[in-house]
C-alpha cells in the first residue's frame, strides 16, 4: 500500500487506462492521449501515465515486475522481518554496549595522545 491516499477508485483508473489505449490512435502520440484523458478525469498526466505503464507491465506488454508478484514479495519480506530474531539480536547488543559504558570509571575520560 502506498503512503498516500488514493483519491481515484480502481474502476476509474481502469477506465482511464482503457481510454488511453482506445484513443491513442486519435492523437499524435501516447502522451497527447494521456494529457487529454487526464484533463477529463481530473488527475495530472504523470499519474495517468504511471497507471498505463503499470497496466502494460501487468499484462506482459512491458518489462517489469507485475503487481501481484511485487505484493507477494512485499508480504514475505514483512513476515521475515517480523520473525523477531533481528530485533532480539540488536536489543541484546544494545544491552551489552549499555552495560559496558555504565562500568567505565570516571578517570577514563582522558584523551590519550
């Protein structure tokens, strides 16, 4: 999930992407079609262009990682981080470092040259 809220419903995004694919031939370039349709749905052209590129990746027309695979990887990496081992290791390490610093004598503050 992205950090920003998504203001457009999935149906609106899908329809806008379909419109770009359908009306691409009516414009001199894909970007011109994207600009035209973005004005109609009320988003910036860069956003619509990203949706179009993501749709091409998901359909296999463009190289990249499909959304479904990226979500699966994201979920599995979140599970591996939440297993607790790295947290326990670093917590134990902090405890050791803290304990060593608390046993230092006050005369050990000198700088040796």
